[in-house]
């Protein structure tokens, strides 16, 4: 899809984050040379074209007290659709994909406690008739944050924007803060005072001033990673993605992964000797198969890591933000736990 200069400019800005003020689109207008009405109309148009998935807070699940991990199921081919439907029913599943591997269904799962997490995985595995499964916990987060460069302007990317801060444990939030979390997960409407509109549409008693105060506090404390737009990859021109897994040995250089603008997520995860021995995960987004292969080859050459696999996405079953502090978690457990 081709974008106008105004669309490209806004897509770059929106992915990096917007001003947390009562009139954020006016602030965005001031930094782009567009009028506020042009900003709002362009965002509406990009939503109609299904380029912008949503604009909202991107929370750190761990800080909110949730347990989250990547899970891989081995499911017989004839059971894949049935298994995907069951997995998708869990409110803590944000991403669910079919990938080309023995472990063919890969999803991220968030739960309200470590105990609930373990029980939910076991419940899902049993109901999906999974022959084997892996829970690949995050041992070390190196980079997180998708930036799709629709304008093809490499100078607009700064890898330091996507490096995680110091890891924090669960925080005890007040009732008002939990209400703010619920509201800030909602998609920001394209109106002149969008935060006030969110409050009104939710029927919340919190004031706009207090919501913005909580938003800025959450950003400062690392509860929110960014308040930004997330795009639909294919409609933004990035039709190919692969979760690559690497097996470092001896001396290797991690910087080529950290600094590459096509790498959105970079983790060291749990290994399982004899079953899964690739600890370094790098999610790569590309415009074509050729570009993807070129990126992977470049990463291998520059990092010195020769042993890797590319888990290309065959089907997307689910991609939806987790709604934290939602009653749907307990409802799912009541319906599915024995």
C-alpha cells in the first residue's frame, strides 16, 4: 500500500508515541506542520484502510502482577483448527500463530498468577490434545517494540527507543490506578479531546485531569512502555514475518540484532535440552521473502551465530491486546478448570 507524505509522517510519529495531554492531536499537529483537523482526518482514514490497529497504552504485564510467557504446542495437523479455537478463547492470549515446525502452534499467554498460568497451560494442552508443549519463559529481555518504517526512512529509527528499562516486579496499584489501567487500554478515538471521550464512553467517574496524571505517572514508573499506535503489519506493507531462534556459541555479537530496525522483539528464553536448544529469539518483519532472507543472512554474518531456525508464520489465529484487570479471566477459569 502506498501512503501519502502526511500518512507516512503520522504513522512514524504515532508508532513512537503521542503526547499525553488533553489535546494530543493538536500537539501532534504542531510537530508535523499539519492542522489538528488534518491529523484527525488522516487517522480516521488510516483506520478505515485498516492500517492502524489501535492507539493505546502498551503495558508491562509483569509490573501489573501478571505472569506471561511464550508457549509452543505440538498438535496433529488435523487438530490445528480445533486447538486454535480453544487457545483463542483464553482472554490472556494476545498472539497465536501456526508456524512451520514440529511445535506448530505458538502463542503468548498472560495469567493473574504463576499458579493460574501453569494450570491454564495444562488445561489448554489437555483440551487441545497437544502431544508435547514448551513454556519458554523470558530469561532476559533485550528489546521490545514494533516500528514499521512505512516511509523507508532509516534515519527515523533509534534503537535506544525500544530498549527496556530496569526490570521491575509487581506493583500494588490503587483502585483509581486500576480504573486508569482499564481506560488506557481502550483505543484512543480520533476526536479533539480523546481522553475525555474515553472516560465518557466508559461511564467512568474519573476526571480527565486525573486520568492524564495517572498516564504520565505510569510512563515514568515503567508501568506503560509506550502510549502509541500499533499497525496491521500486512496493510502497512510488511507482509512477511518470522520468529527466528538462534543458538549462540563461543564469541558472538548481539548488537546487530539490537540495532536492526526490522527486529522488533529480542529475548533470551528458556531452553529444553534435547527438545529445544535455541535460547535467543528475534522477531523480524519484512516486506518480502527476499528481504526477510537478506535480513536473516545479514544478522547471521554480523553476529557470528550460524545455528538458527526461521519459524515463518503460516497463519495468524489471533492478535489482540490483553485486557488487564478484566473479569473475563476468572470467567474463563470457572468455565474451563476442572
